[in-house]
């Protein structure tokens, strides 16, 4: 069994807090960090929903009035196994 990996470019991790819920959304997308921030800001300022597409092509749509916080950061390559330094 194999899983689709992100392209060789860097990905951006987005963590979104949802009001009235203890759950958070974690989305890994191929958009640049500044483009994600721009999309979030536009959604909050315009009153429209925030739509993000993850690295597997799934779209997530969040109502702007339900967003309590957004944390955005660059993904790091995850190491597997033991490394000797």
C-alpha cells in the first residue's frame, strides 16, 4: 500500500481553531505561506468562507464566522529511522 506524497516543493501546515468546538482542523497544503495568510485574511475581511485544498486535492471550506484562530507554518521533512550525527 502506498500513499500519495507531497511534491518535492515545500508545503504549508495550517491549523484552524473552530469556535464552539474543541476540535481543530489540520491541513497540509501546497500553497506558499504568504498565499495561505492572504486567503485567510481575505476570507475574514470579506465575510466569505475560507477554502483550502490539501496536498491530496481535498477541499475544506470553513465559514469565516466559525474561525477562532489560524496557525500557519512551513512543513518540515519528517525523518524516519535512526540517524547518526
